[in-house]
C-alpha cells in the first residue's frame, strides 16, 4: 500500500451532517467521511472548471465528441452489481386520504 502523507488536526464539524454522510455513503470512519467530502468537492470543482472551458474543445468538436448510440441508462444497468439486465419498474406514488372532518 502506498504511503499517503497526512496530518492530524482538530476540527469543529456538524455531527449530524457527518453522520448522514457516513450513513449515505457507507463510510465507517469520520476520517474517511472527511476525506470523501474533500475529494468530492475537488472533483466537482474540476468538473466545473472543465465545463466552463468547454473541455478546451470547439462547439463542433463538442457536438461530435460523443457516440449517438451511447445510452447512459444502459451503461448504468450494465455496470450494476449482480449483473442486472434491466431497470426496475418505477413504483406508482400513492397518497393516503385523510378522513374529512364533519363540522
């Protein structure tokens, strides 16, 4: 395993937010959650910077940069754990009716 240079510091962090991040992303340590958050912010900043510069491409290059046959939904299904073959059918949303008051 490569050595990763790091430092120990004291921080004031919103505990509820930290717990949500850990739970939502399956992270088991506070250090891991902070590392994840920093990397995610860095990733988003990089993507924003690339988008602002159009990836250094001209408009014509952007329009021809992607294969018309590419389907992001099919790719997600193909990459799903367990080898899912199709997307699950969406469940209809139903709302319970509240009894009306008799006044």
